[in-house]
C-alpha cells in the first residue's frame, strides 16, 4: 500500500508539472512579442524593470522597450519638500530610465539637504539643481518670488554617453588648466559619426572658469551645440554614487556632455533682438534648420534683463518658441550671463559667452 501511495504522489506531481507546462505554453502562445510590446509601452521605469525579471522572453521585450528611450518629462512641482510625494508621484511614474535630472528653482526657495530627493533616483542619475531669477516651463516664464520647482529628466539614450564633470571649491589659476583638460578629454571622441552637445553652468565665482572652458572647447571643437549660463546657486547630487557620494553639494562649475547618436541644435538671440517680430524671425530661421526625430526636448536660458523688462509683456520668447515647435516641451531659467552657440549654417560666433541674450537648445533622438 505504501508503494501505491508513493506512486500516486509521483503521478500527482507529474500532472501538476504537466499543467504548469501547458500554462506556460498557452502564455507563450498568446503573449507574443508584439502583444507584450503593446502592453509594456504603458509601464513606467520601475514596472518595466520588474517585468524584465519574469522570463527570458519578457526580458527581451523589456530591453527593446527601454531602447526606444521614450521621451523626456517636465514637471512643475508644488510640493518638492515632500520626499514621499516626489517618490510616488514623480519617480515611480517615470516612463524613462533617468540618467540626469535638471531642477530649476528660484533663490526665494529655502535650500538644503532636506530639499534634495536624489536618494529615490537611480544610482547612475546625477541631479543638478539650478537657482536663478526665474524658471521657464513651456510657454510660461515665471519670476516674482516663485517657490515652486521645475524639473526635467534626460533618459538613458542608447548609443549616447551623458557625463557630468563637476568643479567644487575656489577657482585658482593652477586648477583652471586641469579642469579644462578634464572637460576636453571627455568631450573629444574618435568616433566620426558622434554628435556633441554641451550644457555648461557656473555660479558667479566660476564665471571665469566656465568662460575658459568655453574658449578652449570652441577652438578645438567646431560642431557642438552649446547651452547654459551663470546662475546664483549651483548644486550637484548623487547620494548613491559609491565613489562620489554627495547630496546638495555646492558646485562652482558643472559641464554636461552628450556624445553619440543624438542630434541637437542651438541658437543665440542676442541683445540686438529686442522686439517680438525680430525674435520671431530669428526663431523661424532656426526652425528651418532643425529636423526633429521621435523624441525631442527644448531648453531656454535667458538673461534676467529680457522677458517682461525688455518686451513690456510676459512670456514673449517662450510663447514664440512653442508656436514654432508645439510638440517640443520647453524648460529653462533666467540668469546673469549665457553660454551658447548658433548652429545655423554660415553663422559662427567669436565667443560662446553672451550677455543680455537668450539661448535655445533642442535635443532630439529616437
């Protein structure tokens, strides 16, 4: 009898295994690659990572979905003080795997480590907090004591290297050459088909250093698009970086390089463009040289002397940009000096540093 009992146990296990195999076969039969791609496009970054651990076929589909890079996302945050809000409403709903976060805030907002949420972002995601005279999101240019924050995330784009180079501390003559060399080494590439884009930020103390970097890179690199400027306060975060653990660390100068299979264009609207009509004509000329791909993001850095002070009305330049590029999300800020280059053919600036100007940048990929 004992032998019969044991035999039944084995038979039951065989039946269970057979049922499990049939279930797997049915799952594979109906959840084909194309069906999974349709489903996975609705998953956020966290859900996509979880799905990739189910089985080999799901991993393949999840990786292919990640390679689409998806688009960048803009947020206007009214409750950045709450880490839980940021984690549940922003990070867990990201449709991308972020590799860089840009946070734009005004000096009227209280700063400090409690204002930083890098702990809930991936370990490879640097966070740059930029405090200026005002922030920009799409067609809204906001100043006057604003305490909210605008942020955007750059995704992990296939075949594109995004690297952050930070200088912290007092600028001395012997450190300038070292930092410039570090920037130049990262920015140069031997790949002939690689596109180059530079985001360059500094505080008041780092203005000279950033201008030196711009001068050297301009001399040795004729093709990159350039965007950035001088801000009132600059901070860098990545609390999960094992080598450079930092949180809300004050920085003197930060350069961000994008090198690889990505397209970008930038344009400088200098102090000569003081009317709506002149700005519109300048941006129309710029639009004629831009070819958008599947995903695009726009950046605007304007001198605080422009905006309402120059045009006697609000939201002039951002509104013109959005009317010409309605599908491109726009984010940015107002500062005290602008770094930029015009990529329109036959227009070559003598320097990359400007004043009383507005610089637009478009990055497009996918």
